[in-house]
């Protein structure tokens, strides 16, 4: 059974390689995400490459092999189901569950995980809108775009919030910017690099900077 450290590397490498179309994830970026030194990342990636879980190209980066991707998806499945369990059944705020799931994802058996999945009704998405992999490693891919890229006059539905920062998640919840919410894009202010929207049936206008709007994915 992989150690929690190995699982963390595989999970974060999967997330990073799915953020863009680059063939390989730079190890410097992975080190920043994991909060360790580049040398530590290089040593671990070499070990994972020797185990057949990662393809590694020196001075370029790394990417999961099919076997590594299957293990990463299992870790993500645990993490996201735990997040949903904590929110839906235990009533934790969605801004708090990420850190809790980081600890619990390494301690849950497959049998317990399947039972959690059943109790929750076989959900497809976690509280933040991230897809939950199935037990067989399948994951839903749906076309989305960033709210910051939406043209004025469009009406869209929030699908995913791509930020685990507690302060931002609390702001998003307070503003109604949660998965499933309907957003009407009123205007773009290029000079201010901002977008003005309304949420749901609300008449109050909300202005977001492009950085904040870029963390919200819609469909």
C-alpha cells in the first residue's frame, strides 16, 4: 500500500497536469504546491519513476503513468467523498473540509469508502464542484469556462470553485457563488479589470476582479 507521502505526490501531480495542456509538470511548480524544496521533489519523483508510477524527464518535469494516474484518482476519490460527507452529514463549512480531508484520505479503507459513497447517493461532485472519481477510476469531464471569460449579457451556472483558501471560500459562500448558482453577467470593465454580475434572483450587483472571477468555473 502506498505511503501517505506517495499518495500526496501522485494526487498533486494529477491535479497540476490537468490544470493545463503541458506535457510535463515542472518540478519547481510541484515543490511550491507541496511546500517542500525542489531537491526533495526531485528525489521523490525519481523514486516514483523507478516504481513505474511517474514518467520523469530531467530538467523538464514529470507526468503520471497510467498506473500512477489510477492511484491518484483513488486518492482524489477518498478526498472528495470525505469532503462531501463532512459538509452534508456533519454540517462542516465548505471552507473547513479540505484540511480535514487531507488527513482522513489516507486512513479510509476501500470498503468504508464504498459505504460512504452509497450513503451519499453515489454523488458525482464534491462541495466545491470537483468531480468525484468512481471506484473504477472514471471521472466526469464537462466543458467549463472561467467566469472572468464570460461576455456581458450571458447567463451561466456555477459549476466549480477552484480555490481551497478558507477566506475566499467564505467570501464565495457569503456572495452566493456556489455550485449550482445562476449568474448573470452584466458588464466587463477592462480599465478596472473587473466583471459585474448578479447572482440568482438577487438585484444587488456584485463586482469581482478578474483574479477572483478566474477562480470560478461556469457552464
